[in-house]
C-alpha cells in the first residue's frame, strides 16, 4: 500500500487548504480501514487532524473546530483534507496515513504566509 499527498505548498491567511491523498495498493473502501491526516508544525509534535473510514464516516480533532472536512473519491481511490481559514499556525508538514500506522505518505510541506 502506498499513499501520496498532493496540494499547494503556499497559502495566504484566510484561504482554504486542500490536500489530496492518493492511495494505491488497496481500495479505501476496504472494511476496517481508516484513512487519516496528521500534521507537524515546526518544532512541535504530531497533531492528529481527523480520519475518514471505509464506510465514509469521519471524525475530527475537536481542537480544530469546524474548520476541517475530510472527504473521499472512491473512483479515484483518494481522500481529501480541507482546512478553512488557515493561519500561519497551520504551517507544517501534513501526512496522510492509515490509522493503524502501517502506511504513511511522504508528507507535504504547507506554509501559510502573507
């Protein structure tokens, strides 16, 4: 199983971040799997963002409030993170991974700056 993140690396404050994770080697609808996003800001630890599971159910980190949405495109075997109203504090490396931790993307850098 391979995961690969894609999306813009530079945004301005108040814009919407949209990152896509393309999965190969396994369908994202396979029973039991949870497809997740996590991030790491410079000099800080990992922060879990949320997941979408095999049936389309989502769950988010409450600390991000209502700014987060994760969706999926089963025809493309992809799942997408949207984070609204970004601020410089949203800068960091964003990873997609399987919730059990077995498979990770390589990470993508996101910078929010005016």
